[in-house]
């Protein structure tokens, strides 16, 4: 890659917007997922009895099963949210940047 192309891309306002939006969005999603995971771990550490609570009298399923399932679903959903945003808004910005510098390529 030549220096002119790198400089032109890094100085492009759309590139700055892309980096800013992508980083901000990724950090927000990461914090959300970490809060969910660490909340689960901290609950296990400090309130084990909560996860051992049975969902019904005489039943065998505890509260831990649906919560663990929800955590896995949250991880999947946040991944889908990021992919949709990346394939939409972020991809559009990337294509705009490519079009702005295609004369150098």
C-alpha cells in the first residue's frame, strides 16, 4: 500500500466517522455483554442459593437453567446486532471511502 493512499484514507472524514461509530458501538455492546456475564458470575459467587431455587414444587429445574440459556441467547443476539449494523451502516461508509480513493487504486 502506498503512503498517499494511506494518508488519503486516514484523512477522509468518512473514515474518521466510521472508526468513531464502529468503536463506540463495539464498546457499548462489549460493556453490555460483560455486565451480563460478570453479573452471572458474581451472583454465583455471592448468592449460590438463588441459582439452586427450584422453579416449581417437586420439580427438578432450577433458576440457573433459564438464566444460563438467556445469557447464551444474549450473546447470540448481540452478535447478530453487530453483524446487521456492520453490513448496513458500516459497509455503506466503507464503500463511500472506497469510492473517494478509487482514483489512486
